[in-house]
C-alpha cells in the first residue's frame, strides 16, 4: 500500500508538467540524484549536485578513467618542456559550445583562471603557475614558476568543483558571483526553459558534440549521448525514490537509502552497483574564525566527545558498507595513514574535553550548528553529533534546522554566529577526492584561501607543498604520515565515518551504465 501511494505521489509530482511529446519518446532517461539542482555554476560551490550538473553540460581538458588515471579529454596532444615548467596543450578538432561557437584557448584560459580562484586543488596548482598564454585559437602554454608534478592529475580530478571549460564571457564572471548562463560544450544541453527547481531539471542530447574515439571509461573516453533526453526528477522522500524505481517511474537512483537496499536487491530488473574505489567520508566542519573553535584546544576537545561507531551504526547499519577509518586521506588509498589518531580512537573523555574547552576560553556561549534536515545521511549524522555534544553536559548548543540548500548558502558567511554565521556544519565528500592532500577540499589550512571554516596554519600548508613536490610516491607516503599527525594536532575538520553507498538502476531498461568513483555520468547509457 505504501509503495502504491508513493507511486501515485510520483505521478502527481515528478511527471507533472512533462509534455505528451516528451513522454512519448522512447529515449528519455529519468534519474533521481541525491539532491536537487539549485545552482548552475559548478565552480562556485563544492556542492556535488552542482558538479553532476556541470558534468552533463561542460567538457574539460583532462578526465579520470575507471582506473583513476588521467586521460586527455578536450586536449588532443600535449608536451612538457625539459625543465618541466612549460606544458603545451592543443585542443582537439570539433569542439563547439551549445550556441554553435567554437571553443578557443581564450575560453579555456579564462575558465581555468576562474576555477583556480575557487577550487582548493586549483589554488594549489595556480600557486605554482606563472601564466597561461594562448599561442593561437587551439594551442596554449601552461607556464609554471617551478616544476609541479600534479598538473595533469589536478586537471583530471574526478570530484567537485569541476575545472569546466565555459565560454569566455561566462568565465570572466567574478569567481565569487554565480554564472547565470549554463552554456557548455559537453554532450548534453541544459534546458533552462524546462528547469523547475524543486521538481525537475532537463537536458537534451547535443547533436553537434564530437566525442573522442576511445571507448568510454569513467569520466574519460568517448562521451556518447545515447538517449535524447535526461530528466533529473527530484523526489525528496527516500521511500518515494525507492518506490519510484521499483515501479519503473524512474530509471536510475543515485543514492538509495541504505534501509531500502535489501528491497532493491530483491526486485527483479533492478541492479545495485558501485565503483571499487567509491566511498564517502563524513565531515564535521568547524569554523576557525570565531570562538570557541578559533582556539585549537576547543577543536582538539571534539576528539574526546565524538565517537565514530555511533555515526556509522545510525545511518549505515549494514556492516558490509561500513569502514571504521581514522585516516584523513581515507582508507584503502595510497596515502592511508591513521598517524596521530590515538586520541580519537580512545573512549570519550568528557572531563578532558571540558578542561580543553575551558583552556580555550569557552564560557558557555551558544555554539551554532547548521542542521540540514533534508539530507539522507547529514540529518541523522547531525542528530548523533548533537546527542554526543549534549551528553558531554557543559556545552550550550544553538541548533538551527534548515534545508541543505540553506546550509550551502549560510556556510559561506564569515560573520560571527550571532550575526548570521555559524560554528559547525556537517557535510561529506568522496574518498577519492580526499585521498590526495592537494585535492582534499577540507584539509587545506590556507586561511582566506581555505574551504569553509577557513583553517589557517602556514606550517601545514608548507608540508602540503612539500608533498606536492616530492620526487616519488614513497616520499609522499612519508610526508602523508607527517601531515596526518599535524592534522590531528591542528584539527582542520573531524571525520565521522567512511562508508560505501551503491547506486541502483533498472537493468531491464538501461545498459551501458558506467562505474565511476564519483559524479555518475549519463552518457554511454542506452534505453532499451
């Protein structure tokens, strides 16, 4: 009965406003992602759904294949000078924006410079960059001040925010203002006239897109759009999402709630899948600008209050999907290390936590928590954190419930909590994005250049730079141990869990679904 009600609800919401002509098409792919598309600018925010949207309509210079190895995408050929300070890159033929204009190096350079202001990994790359210089409309030089071995890896990173190539006119937009025109050169065209935030986002096949000749692999290779139309149908209720997939009202469900996985596994025609390197890391982000967490002792005190297993057992009860991981760089990654984590692994010690908060100057002021109530794991994770903080007994909490979109907006504010700012919010990221100290968004401590929370420590940044210029992976692993110890001392953020969450799709309707560690691509998928 509940499933029938959910299906009826879907018929009255998700499909409302869909034209008869659209419904009649046999090549319409309907997907429900983990969040609704509210922001069109994949550089402006690290919100994953904005990157999924960007992945649909924009192309990029390099991309990661299914083995997480960087491959040329918009680039046809490239060379590196003997001193490793000049990368010469030539664009491939046939690149056009959705308005019909050709993609030129002017567009590329403006896009990369805008991205380099916003993205943590981009900022690191541009710290080594002297200039980007166009040689002609198809060839440009990326000139470095000194050798940096992560140029191509950074440009191919599979996580948010995307180094997307925009038209020059949009790329010249202030990096701290959102781009309003979503016109890319990727395999799908954004249909702004059909965009209905809170309901549906529509994309159509870009007929003039010229895919690479290689087979599709991860985010690399030939991006062949094999459906005419993709609809991201937003269904906020997990039960409705699951029922819609079972009923065949949607074809693809990116993040089914774990409680429903046994039902989906038992449903004929539904397949669960995940990339071997996929996984997520939960993040408790602390604001380093304002008391009490501007004092390192208050941040260190959190390790004596928080208990990781409680988080996992609450929203990932399936032991097969859990990973009790205390590595800032994720577990099962090349840089995995739990060095310095002894204090976090130990049982909670509220007396020690209270002592540290007092030493930090805490006198019972409200701690403002931004609580997203509409996100499948952020909401329960918040509830666990709040319970653990209250159990400590000496903290005064100001819990402000809101939707995730409001959290995304408010977390940008640097004002004190009493003036619209914040002290704590919970988010998450991919393990593959966290595995690299330079692409790990939350771990950077670059002060004003750091991610929300604005951690600031020159010594930590020097060590990250040392990691980036290390001559081999062995040396990088040694430095990763030093970084881990320093991270547990300085506490840029607190990780609360690592888990795997498979996606699901109708295997009786779809074929060619690609396994990627992040940002599910809609190209290469055929509708049976």
